[in-house]
């Protein structure tokens, strides 16, 4: 797996409130985005890896659900995480 414990702490520290607050929506979205980028790179070389393709689709759905939740509850946090990660235009 691409993400080590140190890289996860860095992601949580950058996008969450602290490095131990793993339940923060922004931190989870950032973590999903890192995993999605890694799986996308993997699938560029391994086109017939259907199990990874299914896992990628599930991760995109989870990230979309969290983004929808943030958009409905706190639009400013949603806009901040979208701008930080560069997910949308």
C-alpha cells in the first residue's frame, strides 16, 4: 500500500485539526483522494485488474458521499477542501 503511517499523519495534520483527529470529514476526503490517485495510476498500467477497479469505484462513491454531506451542512468547508485538493474546477 502506498500510504504509510507517517504519510497518513501528515495528511491528517494538513487537512484535519490535529494528526490524531481521523474522523474529520476533510481528513477523510483527503485520505480517499490519495488512495484514489494511487489506484488510478495502478490501473493505467494494469487495465484488466477488475478487483482494483471495483475498489476504486467504491472509494469514489465514499468520497462523493462525504463531499455531499459537507456541501449540505457547511458550504465554506466544502469549498475550502475542493480548492485545496483541486478536485473540481
